């Protein structure tokens, strides 16, 4: 227990978490601090390209075998199935409308790249190795949850007699584009394939750019995330304590599902921690745009706030060391 | 100086709806538009602006200058696309210097 507390405290005092806290506090104090949008997009692009590339290089060492193929399939299944559990919990414990509950559920099946990246840095700082193909699993978990969210919303819409924008052929095309070729999926998968193909030769060529500045860039991006999460929290009206509670307990439920999947796949402690993080995290980039297109009656103020302002800070500050402790206890 | 009467249609809509609306504008055969991304403001659905990373809570504006017939078609079909969504669409009279551009 003492070890868990000391690891958790160690996580709180990393530059990443402290920069996140700085952004959060600055926004609460109504500071005019802000990172220009183009720069924050540039930082996000760097982080996604780099983490994809690093994962690909790792896989080039380990090789692509049956276990990797099964892991990728498991990742898709986890992302697809988690929204059904989230939807059930939301409908059972809150008064949230069907469309909004379906949209929220989709966010919790998908993942947060930044939470994952922060967790990989946390594991690196603890000297805990993890499998390279976890990055590919992350990329594949971005969007299956959108399909589940649409299925849940459609079920709700047919019961309520309402229509979905996704029924319009043009909007369906937009949603499909969002599912298969949204920017983060393209960049993560593309970076991963480039890293896998070029291996150590590629790392020698671009490692000075792709690897060395990584932690510093992550700190700056977490500063931006702190500002954004805090401002979102200030502007939000979640409509009930149970909705807020969902944003705190659903990550634990998702992490447990991730740990069960890790046990089935025989992952290492580091790999199991990262799969728990993937199960626990919620999307705030790819899924909100898709849900806005396809489920217009769902309230974006609820799903963006839950994923960005409640679950993201919870995972970064408290969740990651807790998931590592659980993985160590179960698999160590 | 000779000027030509046209209609200016302005559509303020959610950022994720920009692509579908531009698709409609092109389908109607309108020859050009201007798009202003990442806008904030306040309306009957409350405040909107850049308080997230997805753009789901931000607004954008599309400006189209076109003939009266095209403008009415755009108003009618654009309004259908905005059903159940945050957004406004309106038009006004303008005079342009180069008729062949519109």
C-alpha cells in the first residue's frame, strides 16, 4: 500500500501533471494565458506522429505474431462493447435522454491519446516496459465506439419516433469519413506503419526529433489541456451529481474491463496498465465531432464536459498510478 | 461606376456541419463562398466557442454572394440541413462590381 501511495505521489510531482495543474489553475483564476490554436494543433500532431512511430519501431523488434493480431482484434472489441455498458449505467443511474446517453457512451468506448501518452511517460519514468503494439491497439480503439454510439442512438430514436442525421445519405458519408479517416487515426496508424517499416534505421534518422523533445512537448500540450478542461468545467452545466459521478466511476469500470482483456491476452504489467488506461479514457477529439454530425439531439455540453473536464483530469492525476497498482497486483 | 444587384447569404453553424453545408453549396452550383472558422458567440442555445479540442462547441460562418434564385434555393435547402441543430441562416441585398464572378 505504501508503494502505491509513493508511486501516486511520484506521479503528482511529474512535470507533465504539474503543467496540467498549472493550466487548470490559471484558467480557474481567469488568467489570459492561452496557447494559440495552431500551435496546440501542431503539438497534438507531433505527439500522435511520435507515439505512433515509437510503437512501430518497438513492434519491428518484437515482430508481428498471432498474439499481436489477437490483441488488435481485442482492442476493436473492447472499444465496440464498452459503450453498451456505459449506456446501461447512464440510463440506470441518471435521467439523461437516450440520445445524449448514447453519445456519452460512445466517448467512453473510444480513447484519449494524451492520457495514453502521459501513461507511457509515467511507465518510462518507473522503468516499466510495455509492448509496442499497444500503440496500434490505441489507434484501432479510436472509432469502433462511434458505431456503437450510433446503434444505441438509433435504438433510442426508433423508440422515440425521432430521426437521426445519420439516416441522411450525405451525413452518413460524413460520419463514415469521421470513422475511418479522421486525422488522428490516419496519423497514429501512419506513424506506426512508418516506424514498423523503418525500425532502428528510421529511429536513427529521426529519433532526435521524434523522441528527444517528446516530454517537453507533452508538458506544453498538457498545459493547454489544463486550460481547456478548466474553462470547459467552468462553462458547463452537467445536470446532476450522478452524471458527474459517472465521469469518475466509468473510468474505473473501463479500466477493469481493460485489465480483464489484458489477462486474456497475456500482456505484461506495463501493457496491462496501458490497456487499462485505454479502457478508462474517453475521447474528446474524434468522437464529439462525429456525434455532433450524427446525433444532433444529443447535448454536446454534457459529453464534451464529461470526457474532457472530469474523466481526463481524473485519469491523468489519479487514474494512471491506480491502474499501474492494479496491474502490478494482478500480473506482477 | 456600374454595380450589379446580388444576394448575400450568411450561415452561422456548428463547426462539424461546415463540410456538409459546403457540399450542399457546391451541389447547388454556387460558384464561390468564404468560410470563417472557429468563431464564438451567444444565441438561444447559450454560449458557443472554443472551449474544447474537437470543434464540436465552436461556430463557423459561411458567406455566399449569388443570384436571387440561387440564394433562395440555398436558404431553403440550408435550413433543412440545420434541422434540430444550432445555427442561423439569413440573406441581404448587396451590390457587386464584377457581375461575372457570381
